[in-house]
C-alpha cells in the first residue's frame, strides 16, 4: 500500500512513544499493575495495519494541490462516522524579516464539523475538538507518491488519551 499512488503522512518516533505511554497508562490502571511492559509489540497487529491507513490518501497531494482553506477527505481507511481528515496549508509570518509568509503543510482529524467554522469554538467539548498537526517535513516525492512527515508533537492515530497522572 505504501508503495502505491498515494500521499502518506508519516508519524515520527515521538508520536509512537507518546501513544505507547498513553496505552500503557490505561492498561496499568485497568490491571492495577504498572510494572508490566507495554511496547509497540503490545499493539494488536490488525489495529496497526488498519490505523496506518489513516495516514494514507489516494493520489499525489503536494503543496500545489493544497489550499489555505483545506480539503476534507476520507483516508484509505475509508469513511469513518462523524470524522473526516483535512489537508491544508497554514500561512504564517514566522520569518517576517526575510519572507512575507511561509506556508506549512497540515493534516488534521475533523470530528463532526470544522472547529474553525464554528461561531464559538470554545464551546466545543474537548472530546469533539479537531486535532490539527503541522508537518515538520513535506513534499518528499517518492517513486510512486508523496511523503509528508508529521511533527514531533503529533501522537500516533491522533490519540488524545492522558499520559501522566
């Protein structure tokens, strides 16, 4: 699948470490034992296979195909009730002394409707807030598709479970 005509948003090692920490905490609480190991090998293989499809989109999506408003898409995982993914550019003046603006690539999970289109985004419950992540590297052209790498603040599978106490 990775070597087909797709755009792939790759999570980095930090995303996996935080995901494992959150899942370990949940399992520790459920079993009442914090000494049991929990590693990437503890994640069910089918969950890994299915969930990695979350980061894959049909066709080549590079900066030229992205807009500031973004495009809502289903990933290769397929339609998910009440959820879409957004791919967009985020314009910033981070280097104002040198450039007018810089457009960063973002990928996000939209739950329900877009938070940025709501009259009062603060009224949205935490469990329904969109999760938008910026890529640390973007536009890598491979033999068959496009690769973008999520930033170190992203958590694998957009997991938002608590890590510590």
